[in-house]
C-alpha cells in the first residue's frame, strides 16, 4: 500500500524546563543527546523484521546521540547484529539476554483448536510464519477468541513459529513467554558505562525488564540511565491472563517496580533519565489518543518525572501514518525520555527517528515501508547561558 511519507522530524521547544521560557535568540551549547527507539524486530508480530534489520542498523549507526535505549531487539542474532553494526558510533553497550524455557501445562482444547486450524488453513495457509500472527487476528479472530485465555496466551507465546509447531506445543506443553523469555532491551552508549544493573519485572506473556547504567556526559555531568519496555494493552488481540486484573494493572505494577529499582540504584548527585516504550501516554487533541491513561505515564508525571518527548506541540510515536501499522491503530504517544530534577538551565528539543520510508524485498516485490512500527525520539539538551 502506498502512503504519504510522514514528516522527517518534529522539533519541540519545551519551555516549562526553563525559568524564562524558550529564547531562541540566546546562544546555546549542546550538552547531551538521549534517544529511545522501539525498532520492532518482532518476527511474527511486526512485518518484514528480517528484511528491515540491516536498514535499521544503518539508521542507528548514523544516529547522533550519546545514550540510546532500544526495545524489541528480541533475539541474540538481532542483538549481535545491532552491536556489530553500530560499534564505531557506540563502542559501549549493556544488555541482559534472558532465556526462560519454563514450560506451562497443556493450555488448549483439541475441539476448539480444530476449528481454529480449519480457519487458519483456509485464510492464512500461504502466509509466512513470520507474519502469521497478524493474519490470524485479522481473518480468524472469532475462532481465536473462542479458546480460553490460557490457550490464547500459549498461542501468542509461540509467535513467529509455524502453526503446526504452535498447536503441538499448546496441546502438550509450551514456554510461558514470547521469544523464549527475552526482554528485547539493548542500551548503546558513546561514553563508558558503569554500575551496570538489571532487574526482571513481574510479567505475563512477555518478559519485561529494566536496564540501568551510570555514565558521565562531559557537559551535563553524572547521569543514571535506565531503559525499559513494559506491558502493552493487548485488549482485542488477546485476553489478559496475568496477576494484575488487566494489562493496565500490569503496566502500573511494573512502573512501580521500576521506580523502586531506580531508587535502589541511584548514585549520589546523578541526574536520573528513564527511557523506553511505556505503552502509556496522554491524549492530545485533535490527533493523539490516550493510551492506558491511568498507566505508567500518569504515575511517573504525578511523581515528578517529565517526559521530554511531550512539549508544546506533541507528536505521536505509534502513528496511524506508519506503513507497518497502516491505519489499524489510533495515533498514540507512548515512547518517552523521562527526567527528574533536571536543572532549569537547559532547553530540550525532541525530534522523531525513523519517519523516513525504506524499501524491502517481499518475495521479489519491492515494498515501501518504515524502519519500525514505532517512531523513536532523539532528545537534545542545550545549555542556555
């Protein structure tokens, strides 16, 4: 599908960081750049993951930033490819590759699975396994939701595999987490990192985590940098089957775990920065729809954190104009770079990452798409004397 290209960047002046507002005439000095980007290498969930990866790596290698939080780098091959392809720009990195092959009990009923199989074979038989999840939810939604919540979770946890493998696992025993328990997080840095930390979060379906590291940015000073990706509202795609009543409840619980982790790992005198995909954000009329409005975004802002991705003219990060979404989701602002206690002597300017189009090969056909289903944010801090 051919779609109009989104604007390459959107600059946001954020005056409430300043005592005297935004003064574009004053001389400014670049202090630091922090970026967050969900690169969507989610085989089975986001189309063209393998075809997009080389171009995503090239984009990252040219990214002008000091600290970067990446999400949805799900496999060890993806992690290795990103690190190898960006090492000149970002010689330092931090990740915690988790494998959790814990098996749950058989989750699916043979009779209902037979009905689902009939639909999948008829409607999605020629769809590659990497794109099967989207086809099932589109063409066999009723048959999928006729199964139990536990069965839906099992089927979703095997995303990216062929349907026969998925069915066998879910009628016998299956791993509890998608991507064998990987958290998808990767931190890149231009400067040395110390105090490397990691914590698993209480999670269902997908293992969620938070990474932490300390760094010194020459003109900003000591920072504690944290990187995360927490629970999404998958209502309509899968029935919630976790311990917190809803996807929003899990999202709120996880942000509580993260703030406690930050407090535990804070270093004296350092500015805390928390970046990632929070699957939560505000409503901004007329174009941006609230996502989990009582979730992590509200919790953090009420606790004194400021999202540098949100300013006087907010723009979406998960957007209906992205070719990998193709108008199947409302535009939301769920990707953030949060700070707390930042001096009022700094201006912040946020620009979006990944709005340009790329071309991928789909079985011999060139398809115009985007590097990821998310747009990232690059936030530049400037000192204004």
